[in-house]
C-alpha cells in the first residue's frame, strides 16, 4: 500500500473502480468521494500520529488535482486531516509558512507533529498534515462590514508573513518579479480573442467581441506602460522576504470568522508577491459580483486593510494600476480558447454584456479613488535601497532541519555507471636521427573500467569534458609532449562489463605480430636514399671519365683524319652524357619517391598492421551519344530554353 502513488482521480473509469466490463451503472461524484487506495492511505497516515481515530468524514476533495480534507474524531478532540495535492517540495514551502506565521501570532491552524517529530507525513507521493478542527463561519457579504472584516484579516496575515524563508529542500514560489510578464500575457491573449472572433464570424458573440476588443487591448497596454513607469521596479528590488507572501486564492471561503477574529485557511498556494495583489483580486471580484464599481466599498476595503498592514503612496499607485487592467474581461472570456464555437454560441454573449455593464462605472470610480493617494505616506524606496543591508541567508526563525527533511528520491540516473580511463604512454618525438633509429613499438593503451556515480543533469558537462580531453590528447600527440603514465579520463561507449580483472593489455597481442629485426621506416628510407646517392655519384664519375676518354681521341683524330670525324664523335659523346644524366635524374627521383616526408614523421608500426593502398576509382568519360544527348537536353531544361 505504501507504494501507491496518489494521482488525480477525476478520470477514473469503472475498471479502476473494480467493475469487470469497465462500465458503471451510476457515475461517481468524486467531489464527495476518494478512491479506496487514498482512503487506506489516510488510515496509515493517522497511525503515524499519537491519537486514536474514532471516525473520519470527507469534507471536500480536489479530484482533478489529487487532494482532500477529512474531519476526524479522535481521543484528542476533532481534528483535520489533509493531503496536499502539490509535489512534496512545493508543499514543504507552504507547510513551512504555516508553521512560521503561527509562531508570529497569526490566526492560522497550528500543525500537529507526528510521532517522529515532523509536522507532516510523506506518503503516496504527497505530504499529509493534521491540525485541530477550528469552528469557523463565513464573513457576511451583504454589507461593507463583512468585506472590511475580510480585508482586515488579510492585512494581518500579510504582516505576519514578512521575513519568511522556506526550509532547506522546499521549492521556492515567487510572483514578485512577474508583473510585467503577466501584463504582456493578458495583452497578447486579448489580441487572440480578436483573431478567434474573426475566425468564427458566424457565431453569436463574434460581432460583440470585435466591437470592444480593441478598447480592452488598449487598456492592457496602457496599464503595462504605467507599471513600468511607476515605483514597481524599486519596490521589488527590496526582495521577497521584505514583502512576505500572498494567499493567491483568498476570498469569502478561505477567510472566515472564528475564535478571536478572522482565520485564514487553505495555504496550499502561497507565494512571494506584493501583498496587495490579494487585496486587488478581492476588490475586483466583489465589484464584479455587485455589478457596479462602488467607490464607497472600494475605499472602505482598502482602509480596513491599511489598518492591519500599512500601505504607502507607491503601493497605492500600483494597486490602482492593477485594478485598471481588464482582469475581469480576460478572466470570463478566456474560456473561448478551449471550445470556441460552443462558448461563442452559448455563454459568451451573456457574459460579455454583464462585463460591459459593470465596466461602465469602472473608469469613473478609479478616477475618484485615485484622489486618495495623498492620504498615504511615501515609501522612500530610493533611500531604503541605499541603506539596505545584505540579506541574510537564514530565516528569521531557526529551522530544525531534521524535522523538515523529505524522503530521499531514488533516481535511476544516479546509479553507478562504468567509466573508462585510458592511460597513454609517452611517445618519443621524431627529432633526431638517433632517436628515430631507436624507436620501438610502444604500448597503445591500457583500458580500465571503474564504477563511478553519474548524474543525469551533468550529461552535457560530460560531453563537453570528453571533447576537451580528445582535443588535448590530439594536441599533445602532435607536439610530442605526452607525459609518462598520464591518465586522461575519457567517456567510453556503454558496453557490457569486462572480466573480473577489468584490465585489458594489448602488449601481448602486439608482440606476437612484431616482425623480426623490423626497422623504422625513417631509418630504412635514409639508407635507401644514401645508396641511391652513391650509385648516382658513381655513374656521374664514370660518365665524366667517358667524356674525357672520348674527347682525347677526338683531338688526335682531328689532327690525323679530319674535322668531320671529330665532330661526329663529339656529338656521340654528348648524347651519351645526356643519356646518363637522364638516368641519374630518374634514379634520384625514384629514391625520393621510395620514402615520402609525411611517412617519415609517423611512429613505427609493425608490418602486420600496415594497410595496403588501393587506387581511387577514376572518373570515366563516356562517348555514348545517348548520354551526351540526355545531358544536353537536361541542360536546356535547366536553363529554361
């Protein structure tokens, strides 16, 4: 049972619920039910607390997210059992805040520790919490007094959240710096509404939307410009703990009257932000419900909040800018993005007319409310930023970290993976003749596999290191500067593990392939070159002697037999000299070709490992008339003739 992981159960079918054919006679109302596995987990969680549970009743559930709340009757009195639907890391952020504000004096239900001392139980991939059951009643909506009670309680909650820093391991949640992006998103999606109405011109609400969408888009753009020009950048520069957290879902159901005043419940979605964002949502939604923007209600709600959590002039200005955004228009009409035809033909027209009717009084009410800005003192954020000390990393309270640790998450990415270490022996560079003559076949590599932990999030770094090491090896080999026994880790392709010794030595295999009395190529080439030079020199001397012997008789013959015979012999001698010169040049050329300069620079390799060269295929030209005609025809087509 502990291995069961809680997931949203709104889409569970009959097969998961135990029926054989996958069908259900009656649909399940998951708002008032939870899967049996979750119910069994609730029993197991209750056993982790020092209490005896007599009964358990489901109050509400979130089937689309995987959360639920029970009222349990125990020997310690009525209590609340809740499974938080977010991830454990994100839930730890809100659980830490709940404990923090209780210690600051806020009217928030205190967390009851489990038997192990932690303020939560982690089971089924979620966090579970237990608190005392607080009897609460919703604030009244019929008059301004109830709205003021709600706003005052909100201000108290915000003041108690200041200075909070979550426990180690919690996932931080912040919307403090995202206001401009949010405004840009609203502006863009209002533009999409125009395109949607154009795409479905025959729907009922398309013409009405096209008539007003430009106006609302301009309101959003203007609000964004005002926000950027306001003190917002300086305000957010104060940092997250300075402002504290917002509830994000505060309303008439999550702020209720109880012992001592107004209590705040359901803190699952708390986040860092400018605190009056909750106040803006409460005011605009109340005006939308009323169908009119009432300046008296707005002013009364703001003043009640200000008594519990003081506003300054800059905060009041940003609050007005946020109320000027077409928030209600976007909130109600964004449903068209999910099923445009159905929504535009059924609900859109009625919703749009109600929003337009309410917004007729919006601009005038905001203009009147803006006159109250002088009632609030200046925040002096420039001076505060100048005198701001570096923020401390620790929270205002000391966390007992052992009581806040989450269960370790096992990941297959952290399992040990074999890595390969290549030990490269030092190779002597071909610098001198003596060094090249003494070269022998060196050991190529010794491969050793060692298990080392590898994390998935460092895969990119490993690839980069692999490339860097490869380049380094290449450069060192080129320069002849490899150090003896230098170990360079190189990522090897994943293969099966080697033998028990995990050692592969290539020296025995190479030794068996060595050729007896094998000499380096460079030495052999030089020897051949010297032999060729000696032979050429000997031939040149012989040719010279032949010329002399041929010239001397010529001189004697010229005296005795005549000039014609001497000229003939002289010509023959010259031809012989030219012929021998050509032979000498040919022999020298062949000697040079015997060993190329490129090959003399290579390390000596056994003859058994030398690959034979094969001539590359030549490009044959055809004289076929048919192929020539096709080529010409294709050329004409390509040129467009």
